[in-house]
């Protein structure tokens, strides 16, 4: 299970350092400081697959954010008694 992602490369570096020196200092290292075991998924498949985003997903988030902001502007307009602005929002 080898991957070209930066996090996998960093894990390989940490494993090599742990085997050579016996200890890996730093944040996020287990208490024993031993080698970091590989955790392959079922039949060597990765546990979490990378996300597959098509062009629709960012567009959906954009329009959802616009609708949410419109509701916030309308609520603020109602609170401050600007009914005309609330209708436009």
C-alpha cells in the first residue's frame, strides 16, 4: 500500500526514523515512540477514499451560501425596521 500523497510520504519518513533511531520526537507520535504501524483497509484498499467532486458541488455550496446570506440580511432588515430591504433580500 504505497501512495504518492505528501502525508503518506511523511509517514514513511517517520517510520524509517523510528526504525533507525528507536524514537520519534514530535507532536502526534504515540507514547511509546515506536514505529507507526501501517493500517491498510480491507484487502489492501485504503480505509477512506478521496472525495470525488464534480463542478456541481462548489456551485451548490455557492448558491446555498447566497441563499443563507439573503436570509440573514432579511432578518437584520426586519430587526431594524427596514421592510423594503427585507423584501428585496
